[in-house]
C-alpha cells in the first residue's frame, strides 16, 4: 500500500525521495510506517512501470532526483481509490484511502464510504453467525481475541457511518 501513498503524495507536487520521506513522517506516520529502505525501491519500481517519472538535476556536484506522477499513475491511483478494500481489518488501507479523498469527486467518496460500510456489515454478520460456536469451543483467551476482532469491526463501521453522515451534512451546508 505504501506505493499508492507515495503516488498520492506525488500527485500534490513533485518531490525528491528525501522530501517524500519527510512528507510521510508528518502526514501518514500515524497509520503507516516507512523508511528510506522501503521508499527508494518503490520509487524505482514505479519509475520502471511508468507510473512516475524521475527528473535528474544537479546542484553543484550533487545529483537531485525529483519524482512526478504520470497520467498513467493518476489513473492507477484513482482505480486504487475506488477499489474495494481487500482486508477490511487493515486500518492502513482504510485510512490511506480517506487521507486522499481530496482527489475524489463527491459522489465517488459517498460510493466508497457506502461500500466500506456494507462490507463491514457483512463481516460483522459473519462474525455474529459463528460467535456462539466460537464461544463453545474456544477457551477464554482465544475467545477474547475473537471478541476483540468483532468489537474492532463494529467500531470501524460506526466510525465510517459517522464520517459519512458528517460528510453529507457538510455538502448540504455548502449549498
């Protein structure tokens, strides 16, 4: 997922690898971790796949590489934003998409949020269907991890419902 976060950051403006790392530290470090050792291989891969470009310049004897997003990269990013979250329990994917909503149209944001809530409701229903069976066969500590997972899903669903309600209310107040 870090590759999409890097693309999203570069949509705002072209940056060096150093600038990308600093931007990640101040903007997304509360939900995803990165290091130069993870950033530079991603930049290389994205450049090779023509998702981003690299412009080299020199300041004195020092080479500076500035990365920018291509049109293909913008399209790939948009496809990622509207795609379903693969692992609904991954708060990194959830927050990664919300973080970049500024690049989406209002109706796309509402669709994404609605789909996430529906997926969470299905997952909660699945958990509730097996809850009594798990309780019967699991010992207390095992069951507590199941219960944590269910509570996390309910919290996440409620957070999204509140976020969607607040978002819709902000659209009405703008009119």
